[in-house]
């Protein structure tokens, strides 16, 4: 007999800027070459912040953001960059092998 489960929604647990930064950093570490994983992670963060406000800030429609930032989405880098800026996230580079 299997245990009943419920769907997990990470967006419900991203309450602070620190939560968001830690979540996105972990996703960057785990993603490897899977760019769709990163797009999906940004979608989760956007839902936590409010997709309507992110849409307003980026100048993109909510529907376009939902589609682009889904697990099946394939957003342009310009879209990713607009979303990152709207979410108040900064990317930092470091040597991969140090």
C-alpha cells in the first residue's frame, strides 16, 4: 500500500530575499547543462513574488512568462535577463575549477 502524497510547490516557501537567493543558487548548482531547469526555477521565484508584478516590471505578459518559464519553456536570454532584474537577483561568476 502506498503512502498518499501531495504536490510540492517551492514557491510557497520562498518568503524572503534570502530564501529566493538561496533557492536560485542551489538551482544553479544543480542544473548542470539543463537550461530549462533554470528557466523553471525563475518561474517558481516569479510565482512566489507574484507573476503579475513581474510581468508588469518586465513588460511581458503573464501568459508569456508562464509559458517561457515552465519546464517545457525555451525563453530567449533577453527574457531571462529581464526576469532576473525584475526579481532583484544578481548573478556572479566564479571559476568552475578552482
